[in-house]
């Protein structure tokens, strides 16, 4: 129609013009024709786009998540603390006054090393006097024994000399033990963590004097509620997080106690730590214990996209512009995700944005 009008206009103009200007006018009109046709094509293209947008405007826009299988894991979360296998506070075994301190904080010590000493002069003097008597008695015994070997003298004289010698030897051992008990001795190899005594201070048995820690065998200890007894075992994978350090490690339970504490209704677990200086005894730790893991990769989806009806749980997926309803058989849930045993397949497009605005069978358009 538009082309017909254009041709009539051209014919009229050509007839009304003189023969001299006909060629120039024709060229001008042909150029106008080209411009008009280009404008018509542009307007048609814009109208086509507007019509498409009008159609899509009537559809609900949704976002989808393409489903891929993965291993499902659930965890039990508890709180524990760092401890050392060898962490002792050493004291003197008998009352006394500190006369010597052989170590300071940070020193490395070996098992059996003397860390400090108390005043044992009285016992030492008794030992010196005893040693003098023992020397004399020993000489008498040796002479009496030599005579007895030659059948000189009586057996009673020999036995008395032997008894006197052995009695003093036993007393010497007792005094030597008392002297050793006056010393503060390390029962383990490790590092001096605290020295709680001073020269001249009186100490008594049971009062902590010096702390020794072996940092080579640090661990995290925690108590687990009795109800988790069937799910927590030696060897379970754990994630240990240290809030103060903003650091975490992956490890395993070294030991899970088989006895339940009658007072707290809990059982203890231990998780070994690597030998790092950043860990300190009594440091707080949060432990996540892997109590369940699927044997094979399964489909896991966020719980918030799961809905309920009379038939149970379901979710919505997009399939070629249409909404499909998928009834689900669910397994375990953890941290906002649910294990889907049946109902969804790899590659299904789960509707995540707009899932609460559409129903089964509705037409939708997926937002890019």
C-alpha cells in the first residue's frame, strides 16, 4: 500500500515537471524512496521487538539452579579445649625451704632433671655421721668375717658384725631417699612453663612449684552428649576451629571413650594436633564431628526451596518454559541442605527465584 502511494506520487510529479528537469527530479525522488524504505524497515523491527516484550511481560520471570550431585555430610558441633598429654605441676615431696632454683621459664628439661632444691642440711649431717659409723662397722665386719672364715671366733660375733653393718646401710638408704625427696625433680621431658617459687620460700607437698609441659603431644579434648554415642566413634573426621586464632584444621578422632560419665551423661573424645607453637593448653576450640556421609554423590538442595502438600515434600523445576512439580523422598538435613533420595535428576533446573510465585503447569521465562 505504501509502495503504491509512493509510485503515484512519483508519476504525478514527473508529469507536472518540464522535460528539462525530469531527470534531476527523478533521481531526487528515487533517493527519497530509498530513505523511506529504510525508515519503514527500522520501524517494523522496533515494533517486532515491542510485541515480543509484551508477550514476555505476561510471563513470570524465574531464576533456576542446574542440579549436580555431591557428597552429603552432616556434623555434630561441640566445644572443647587444647590439652597436653604431658602437663604436670611438680612439687617437693617433703616440707622445706627453697635454697636453690636451677631453671627458669622457657628452659628445656629432661626427665629426672633437678629443677629446685629445699634445705636438707639436717638430713645431710645425719647422713655424714651415719657414714662415719658405717665405715667403722664395715671394718669390724670385714675383720670378723676374715676370722670366721678361718674358724676363729664364734658365729655369734660374726652375725652381730654383719647385722650392724646391714642396719647402718639400710639407714643410709633411708637418709639418701629423704635428701632426694627434698629436691623438685621433673618426671617428664618438656618445657618449663611456670616457676611459682622463690628462694627462701617454704613449700609443702602438693603445692605446685614448677610447671612442665611437653608440647610435642598436644590434643583437643571435649565431652560429647550421650545421645550421640551411636554416631561418634574413633576415626571420625573432624574440623577443629580455633576462634582466637581464626584458624581451623581437619583431623580425626584419636580416641572416643566407651564409658558414659554418670554425672554429666557425656563421654570424652580426643583429637590430635600438629606440633605448632600457636596452640596453647586450655585454648578454646570448636569441633565439628562428621557423624554421617553419603556413600555416593547424591542430589542435595537448599531446604528453603522444598514445599509441602498432602502427598509430602515437593519442589518446582523449569522444563522448556513450563513449571513441573517433583515429589521428593528426603534423607538427612544439615546446615540448610537436604539429601534428596528420589525425585530429582542430574541436570534438572530447580526454580530458586520466583518459586513461591508460580504453580505447576505455569509458563515462565528464565532470567539470564
